[in-house]
C-alpha cells in the first residue's frame, strides 16, 4: 500500500504511541514501530521491512545449509563412509550447494542490505516498484518451499549443478521439485534486479549524479545487470531439465543424439556470472566500510566503480572455464582461458585501490573493518587461486578436486560472507536503531577468520594431491588434511553462531544508536536510526562528491 | 592410517613435471602478491591508525599512473600464465605418434579397460613404463571423468561420443584412478588403480592369464555375427563403403564435407549411420544403437582400424589441421 | 518520450507490411536459394521484428534508455550463441576425438 | 549535505501517482523502462531454447528438414497472420487509451483477446495432430510419417522436443497475457485510464507485442526449413 503525502505533511500520520517498556521517552515513529502485527509485515511495501523479511528467510536458509555442511564435514573425518549412507551424503552436498547458492548467497546482500539501503543511499522514498518488491519476497519463499518440499520428501542427489544426463534420466530423487524451486526463486532475483536498475536510473535525488553514487550502489547496479541477463538462462535450462524428466522431451539426451555438454554451456552461462552476483555486492560493502573506517574517499573511485561494470560484463564471457575437460573443444577452452584471465584484472584493481585508500587515512579497526580486511585477504587468496584454475593445462589436474572446492569457498565464504557480515555490522545501528556489543563482535570476526582458513586452506593441498570433490569415502592418505578441515569447520560454525546470538540480543538490550554512529558519509547516515517509512523528512539534495570526509580543497593529487 | 602430512602428489608421467612447474610458478606469484597485499594492509593500518576521534585526513585523489601500473603489470603476468597453461594443455590434447592404444568404458560404477591384445580389466589398468598410451574413452550411462592424479591427467567421459587422452608413465608403481565427475550413489566407489610396470614385467603380464583373442579379432567376430560383411564387401557393387584402408584416411561425404576417419567417426557411423553419409552411397544402413554394447563398438572400431595395416598413423598426426606447436617432450 | 501519439494510419501501414513480410517469407522458403534460404528467412524476420519494436512498441519515440535495454538484450543473446557456437565449430580441430 | 524543504508534490497530486515518485511522467518513464528490462530477461529466457535450436539444426539438418515439413504450413501461416492482427488491435487499444476513447479501448482490447484465443485454438489443433501422428517425443514417437528411419527418428525427436518446448513456452506467454488484457479491459471499462495515466494498457501492449515478435521468429525457424526440396 502506498502512502500519499498531502500538503504540509512530511511523514505519515503518527499512530497511537505504543507503550514503551524499556526507556522512558516514547520512541519516535520509525519504519519499525509505525505499525504492528503480522499483517503489517506480510503486506508491507516498505523496502526496509521487505529487507527484514528477506533477512528472516535468508538466515533460516543459511543455518539449514550450514547444518548440511556440518554433517558433510563430520562424515569426512574418517576415510570410510561410515556416518551416513552414500545416498544420504550425496543429498547432503547437493542440498548444501542448492540452498547456499540459490537461497543464501545470491539473495544475501542484494535482497537484504541492497533492498534496505539503495533507496536511502540515493535519496529515494522507496524502490521504483514496491509491490513488485514484496512479490519478489513471496516468490523467493515459494521457491524455498519447493526446495524444502524436495528435501522432506527425500531430497535430491544431482549436485547443485544438475548435470545431464544424470539429472534427466538416472537420478531417482526429487529433481523436479528442486529444479522448480530454483526456477521460481530465479524470478525473485530477476524482479529484484529489475527494481534496482529502474530505481538507480530513475530515482536518484537531485544533485546525485552517477559519479557521486556510493560504490555500494554501483556494485548493485552491476549485480542487477547479471540478475536480468543471466538468471533467465538458468531458468530456461532448469525448465528444460524438468520437462525432459517429466515429459520425456529430449534436448540433452545422448541416446537421441542430444549433447549433455550443451546443458553445461547453458548452466554455466548463468552460474559463472552468479559468482559475481555473490561477490560484487560484497565488494560494494567493502568499499563503503573501507572509506568509512579510513575516513577517506576510495582511492580511484571512478576506476573502482567501472571495474564493477567490467566484472559484470567480462564475467559473462568466461563460462567455458568450467568445462575445460568436459569434451568442449580445445580451442574454445583456450579462448575461455584467455578471457578468464582478463576478468582477473578488474578484481585485482579493486584490491589495490582498497589498499591504497588506507594510505594516509585515519584507520580504525571496528568490527566492520575487521571483516573488510578479512575480505581483502581471503578474496586475494581466492582470486589468485582462480588463476590456477584459469590456466588450462593446470586446470586439467585440479578441476573437480578439492582445489576447486577450496577456491570457490574462499570467494563465496571468505569473500561474500565476510562482506555480508561486515555489512550487517556496519549498518546494524541504522537498521535496528541499536548498537551491538563491539567486544563480542570483534572476537567473532577473529574466530570466523581463523576457522575459515583452517577449514579451507587444507583443501587446496587435498585438491592438488588429487582428492576428487563429492567423495563420500576417500583413500587414507587424505585423512590428516580432512581432519584439519573438519576441525576448522567447527570453529567456523561457532564464529557464525556468535553474531546470531549477540545481534538478536542487541535488538532488545543494545544501547540506542545515534543517526551516524561511525561519523560516516552517505545519505543513509543523514536520516534517523532507524529511518522513518519514507526514509527522509525532506527530499535530500546532494551537493558534494561521494565520501567527502574532508573538504575537497585540501585534496592532494598523487 | 598414514599419519604423515602429504603436501605434494607423486610424479609418474611425462606431463607431471610440466604441470607442477606451472603450479609452483603460480604459487610463487600468489605468495608474492598475497604477502604484498597483507603487508601493505597491516602496515597502513598501524602506521595510519586513528589518533583522535574527529581526525579527518586530507583526501587523496586517484592516480592514473598508479591505476595503469596495477592494471598493466598484472595483465602482463596473467598473459604469461595463459600462454604457459595453453602450451601444457596442447601437449595434453595432442597425442604423440606410436602410442599403445587402450579402450576405456565408464559405467556406473566401474571402469572397464580393454587392451588391443585382448586383455580386459575392471577398475585396473596395466601399462608399461616409458610408452605413450592413448586412451579412447566413452560412457555407457552418465558423464564420468577419468582421473589419474599421479599422471596429472583428467578427461570427462561423455556418453554417446568418444574422447581421447594420453599419458606416458615414467615410474613403475601403482597409482590411484578416480572418477572425478559426480555420477551418482557410488561415485566415490568408482575408483581403481593404474599399475605401471617395467617393460619386461609388462610383457609377462600380457602373456600371463587367459589372453584369448585380440581386440581386433573380437571385433572381427562381431563383424561377422552382425552380418556387416553383407554390405561392406569391399567390391564396387557393395552397398556400403569399403572398410579396408579406411582408418586414418580422408573421407568425402555426400554433403560435400571431408573428414578423417577416426574412432569417433567409425563409432558414429555404426550407431547413427545416416549422420555422415559417404559420397556415392545411399543412407540404407540400419542404426545399431542399443544393439551393440560400448565395449563391442570398441572391438569393431579396433577391427576396422586393424584393416588399415598393423601400425596405422595415429589420427592425431594425420588429421591435425594446425602446425605442430607444443610438441610432446619425452 | 512514450507520450508521443502515433497516427492509426502508421499502425495500419506497419500491419500491412508485416502481412506482406509473412507472405514473402513463406514464398522465399519455397524457392531454392541454396545456402541463402535461412539467411533470407532471418533477415525478413528481423525486419518484421524491428517494425514491431519501432512502431507498435514505440521505441522510435522512446528514451535512449529503452534503446539501450533493447541493444543489451540483442548483444547478450548474440554472446550466448557465439560463445557456444565457438565450441561446436571448433570441435576436433586438434585431430583426436573429444578435443 | 544540504537539502530543500519542499515536500514531494502539491495538493493537486494525481490519484494514480504513488508516493515515491515526483510526477506522473517520471512514474510512467520508470514503468516503461521497467517493462523493457523485463523484456530483456524474456529475450534471454527464450534465448536458451533458440540456442539449443541453432546447435541441433546445424548438427542434424536433414532430420530437421524432414520434421519441419510435417508441420502444417497453412495453419502456421494463418496463425502468424492472426497474431499480427492481434498486435495491430493491441496497438490500436493503446492508441485509443492515449486519446481517451474509452469504449474503443475496451473494444480493441477484447478483439485482441479474441484473436489471441483463435491463435491458441489453432495451436491446439496442431498439437492434437502431432499427438495423433505419434510425433510427441517419448517412447511412442514414430518416424514413418516424417519419412525418416533408424537414427534419424531419434534426431527428429530432438526437433519435436524443441518444437513443443518453444511453441509451448510461447503459448504459455499468451495464456498469461490474455487474462492480463481482460483485467486491463475491465479497468478501461471502469474509466480508470486517462491520457495522462494509462500505463497498464501500454505495459500490456509491450508484453503482447513481444510475444508477437517471438512468433515472428518461431514461424520461419520451425515451419519453413527446407520447404523447397
């Protein structure tokens, strides 16, 4: 429902003030207390409330996917497949992948932080299509329901990659339900991307030119391009898999002369750019955090902004590097290898620019900055090991081994989740109006970093030794490294539980947050914590550059 | 249990050293850049730590020179890596002449190997040291992947088509054979061993056991049983093309295309005969898909290959359309 | 701006051209043009699609942003076809099956 | 960061203007652009099938020719004409809304629905014919009517798989479009639109024209392969 603002009214009518139990002065009206009751949440069109609805769904999915990871790591403590059956193990890693990729990592930052922040950052009252935004969330939940249905009916065992002809003709599990779940969720991504693109193009505040936009917004613009250009392809791909299973269409069936490798092309045309869907928003978070905690404009702002677009575009040209040994032609492999090396460059540029931003800054290591620094370190390792995989001759040995598993976890967990956690901490005061306990948060950040490295670094070695991925049982000589990895995973799990506890605690008991607790720049810090429903009392007008922490006339040109 | 902490896999093929050299080069690059970034972040964080609450450092604008530096230097480095990786990759794709040929069928959840001399193994492969071995692989069901870590080779085995890989073992021993492409319930059980033997030992392995008939002879029997000879008689009145001397030679098709008769072409012409019609013939051959097992098909291919003489030029050498970059080093 | 009012005569004119185009494409398919049958059919289809896009969908009168979206869609579709086509075209160039 | 005190819009704000837009033209611009972005995703959605078609048509040309010839050229051609007619009526519907002709708008939109239904009816006749002649992929598929034998029968199944997937997806888009047009026609009937605000009619029009364009490509690609032999 939309709120009409009449003449002279700058905010919605004040509802009856709710009785406050915690603090004497009745809280101002904000988006959280403007209305109460389940209906006011489930029918809301406020982007901030929808963001919190997403947070609920995403968090649930994260811990569901995480519990599968726990079981996987427990199984791999011993070489024999003795904890669960092979069938169960295969379902565990499949559901871990499906849930973490499609239901956690892809929506995590865009649908929660992006949804909450983009309109505020550009000085708008909401996204361009608020009802569509709510619909996106319902579609996401419906897709999740299909997947959970597949899970409770017995699961699915194709791997998150759904490779044909295994998925179309051989698996006896609930491929159709899981495939439809991802198909449906895809439309949630598409609609979110569409909403962001139109919003960023059409609804920027007066004076907010493209090159004054926060880098978080740039990153989400690039991400949204991938959403709208890539997601439809995975949708049609999974739909054809479902049709091939259900109606015996034969598009990938080798018995008819169909080519299973065509499926891989279509799958990776989306699923490689999907990696950038996960990492680009995290890069946006890191840009904001690094600027704020060094109190400086990001070094080479324009270059960093453009590198996001470059990653989004180049990211679409490299999908074949997942298929070097698949039976794809040797020459196509070479072209995809070359292009894959090119996409490494804009990522490297970002890392160098963040590092340069710290130079002569005023650097403070609050929790968000700890996560950002962790991101830079882990993303660097993840990116550099990506070079190993892009080098065709070397990829032959390491592909489909734990080397790949380690590499993409460094990008997705070390990169995307570190960015996500950093972002949650950074904007938590804005979102909830409460401060979190800084000491606990720092401890958790360090635990996550240590646990992560212990979990995934040994997997690089395992992979080069030759341990294939998706193995339920493995030769004995791999055990030591697997035990290390599992030990790390238990530390990592603790690191993830801690924020869950203290952040929830802070929602009730944390000290009230001022509008701008970090003394940060950006429109979101100019409005109250938490903001009112229409975000700003008055239409903001932007008169300065992004991240103008100190007057421009003091600027030095290096 | 092996309590040691392994860090590096065994090297047992001519390719292993080349892959490892690239690997070590990349580790050096990674350590350099990883240390560089980590050092800079930590140094800046300490050197420029916030000293007062309201400190506002003067802004520094970007620098085109610096941006170009950290664009072009990484670009140069990755191009070197690309070329190096491509060179190794071509060496893997290009089969050297004079190989010993082995046919491999992947099937959930086992590897079936057949030697030209007729030995058949399951989840095992015996090869001599120092001889290049060409593998022609296919799958009976889903996609598998033939992976021997000690040789640094891996190739996805795709149903409905042939793929090729090769290796030359350098050290006698027993090495892991893994399926590296997820193939269902017992994926992690689809493992075996590759036993590399000294030539003399290999010869005695070949002569030991019930050898029976060679692969080509088995193919010839199948050829007779399926009555292929009714049409492929070899005379000018025959309804099917002459097969003697076909393998490794160019073929003109009815649609004007030309190709070289390799294993994949012969397999396709048996299971999908109308796919590529030889010029001057009618598409009258029935399809044998589903009537001959993949192993039987490989026997037929071996038989037709044997009709072109005892030591046919490998298809790779005969058909290669591009100049010989990335020569194989023994 | 999409507020531009297009005369119904333009619509009817475009409609007639579209019908003629349909007839033409059927006719062209019945004539043996050798390898050119498919390109001719595609050229006619693209021309018809452009007419619909420009006039019925008002792109001729819309903002540049709409043109950008349209161009992006076409470019990405071409990328998909070109990238996958590259693989199929260069299969077996090295000379052994599966390379 | 400075700011101005003026609130978003004055007292004469249009009832169709939602709170977060400055003006109706801005709102309409956003809607149009949003619809185009959606159509971009539709291009890529169909793009996957067009890719599969391109690959297999080149690999198995002969089987595609034989299979295509069995499609009913007359019904396909008539359907193309019907769909082009419906695009015209849809364009006229949008035009009528823009010049504030309420009854004409409703009339054109209902005519569009009628033509769309005719298209789907003809499509249903074609589908039934394929069922009757065992040309639906699966174990009952027969190649005799296509004059193909042996392995060609299997390739023909790939053609018919793509035929059903592509035309089925196209028809699904029409099945979704028809109720939307009916709702918009109902809104027009109730006098919800004006020359300033008729965005729903325009957006529905864009969608419908896109569906028409997909068919403009499907028709020659599916029905007209190798007709000259």
